C-alpha cells in the first residue's frame, strides 16, 4: 500500500483522464492521494474531486510561483480549511528559482503570502505543505519566525541538502520525496531519502510533473508513487511493504492526526 502525498489531478490533461488515473491507482495499490491546491481560482475543482472520491483529499493554498494569483488573507484560508476533506494548508513557501534576476524586494509578496499561510495553518490546526526552491534559508527563517513548528507539515518534493532536511526535521516537518530520486544524477536527494528517519518520510508524485524513471517522457500520475516507494525501499535496503506501510501511516499521522 502506498499513498501519493502530493499530486495535481485536477489539472488540465489530468481531470479528463480521472477514471483511468483512479483505476491505475487501484491496480498499483495506491490507496489514497492528496490533491494539492495551487490557487483559489482552481481550488473548487480540487475540492470537488475530494468530495466525490472518499480516498482523495484536498489542501487549500496559493503556490509561491503563481505571481498573479489572488492573495488570500488568513480568515479566508481558515474558513476554506474548515471543510473536513481539506487536510492541509498549501502549497505555499518560497520559489526564487522561477523569478531569477528579481531582487528580494521585488519578491516581498512571496514572503508575505508565505507568512499568511503559516498563520492560517496555526489558526486552523491543519499542517503546511511547503514548496521551497533556491530559497532554503529564507524558508527556514520564516518558518521559525512564524512558529510553524507548532503545527508542522511537510517539505514537499524535497531537493535540498541533508543539512536542510535536518533543520526541517527539527522544526517538526516531514520530508516528502518525489520521482526526482529515481534520476541518475540525483545523488543528493538519494542521500536524503536514505537518511530521513522512516517515521518522518513521505512519498509523492507531484504529478503531472516529474515522471519517475522508467516512465520518462510520459505524463506522471499518482499510480507511479508505487515505483518511487520501491526505489526508496531498495535505497534503504528495507522491505517494500515496510516502506509502503510506514509512509502511509506517516501520512495519516500528519494529516489526519491518527495512527492507522
Ligand atoms: Zn505541487
């Protein structure tokens, strides 16, 4: 059993294939998936999928790369997060990579948006889904300044060093590994995937992006998380079933507050 802790099956190109995507999950023993919100404009489509299918969950938030998306305030996020199928706030965080050449002053909106999401997570008691790219130190600093450790969450699609992973673990965050771990040159991520304590590890596809080996060239989908799980189990030299059940139990412990 595996769970895809981060996917975007409401995206154009995915939603049209939803029956097939769900069938492929079933065939590959992928029992649940978290469909992650990237802006408020498309949040209703995320929520609709979660309301239609008991094994699909939703989050609410505005992605740091979506410069022109409408900015929510804390009250609005908290109110949207009250839906029982909304189990997390995000994806939020900082993404300097997509805005190369811009000054930090020009990216002040990103930091403000990130702080709003952390405050909403604290107010609603729902954990954070954090995206960080070329901004690790600022991400950690803002997490500390806003007290994000009190609510916790996950650094999704982790691509940073083991040092950064340790700092995130100390802040009560989980580390989620995507299909990038299967790429030949991904030695840094493979190191992290080996070292993260099993009880703080999650796995994800981030589909439709980041198709793992050996499906490169095809669209990614939640069923492929089983392949990512298998790859990490081999890296850690543990049973595939153990990797699957541990990461699934972690998912429920973090997002649903219970041990399944
Ligand atoms: Zn995402």
